[in-house]
């Protein structure tokens, strides 16, 4: 609504930020914990790239939906023609459909364009109404995407326990699959890192000489 209290908006943005903070950091930590040690750098790069590309793509799509719906709702609003039949020039309608900020600027310069005062007031009301309608559609689509992502995470992704294990060189007492994997990663970390850097042969030659 146009008269929504600012406090309600602040609470909404606070909950949004709280949710983002409680998702991004744990998700990044979990992705790192399930990777072999030699692949930790590559895993960090992949998840960071996916997060940035997904964020940019989401903003672009939601912004396009918002702008398209706003333009369609505004240009089809009967308020663009006043009660005496004097229409708003087509070039001004096109400029107003670009954004609500452009519409506000044109309304302020309305008398210079010869637009009657009553028409300007009607256009301002129509612009705010069109923008709110576009925002509602965009939020509904975003909420649907978030709900779908939550369902996929809850039911499609495998459950991964955070690994807890002894330091390198200590004997593994717990023979659970996670503990064995931790021990194997610690034991073979040097070989895996050597394969990543392509210096496995040089390592073995050096060991043989010693």
C-alpha cells in the first residue's frame, strides 16, 4: 500500500538480511567441508562464481519483470487521458513507461508540456499504483522461486554431516565412513596436491634421491 509505515518496511528488510546471513555462510562452509583438501581452492572458486552469477541473474530477471509490468500497467491506465479528452503526448507516455522516476520528473514538468493539473494528479496516482502492482508481481515470483529452492534443498540434496576427525598422524578410532574419509584426505593430501600442481614425479624423484 502507498501508506505502508516505514517501520514495517524496516522489519521486512531486517528479516530479509537475517535470512541471507543464516543461509550464505553455512552453505559456503558446508560446500568446503565435503571436498577433499586438495580441491578446497577449486571448490571455493566454483561456489563463489555460482553465487555471484546467480545473484546477478536474479536481479536482472526480477528487474526486467518489474519494469515490463510497470510499463504495461501504466500505458494501459485510463488516467493518461483526462476527462476533457486531452491526451498525454505519445513521446511522454513512452518516457514515463521507462521508470517511476522518469514519470515523477515528467509530472514536475507537466505544466511546461501543457498537461492539465487534474491530469497530472491522475497520472501520479496511476504511476504509484502501477509500480506497486509490478512490485507485488515481482515479489510473488521471487517468493515462488525461493519456495522451490527450499523444497529442492530439503528433499533433493543428500544429507551431509559436518566432518569431525583427528588431526593428521593420529589413529582413527571411529571407523564411520566420514571418519575414514577424513583420515584418507589427510593421509593422501600431499599426493592430491602434487597431482593438482603436476609435480608428483618430481616429488618421488626427490624422495628417491634422499
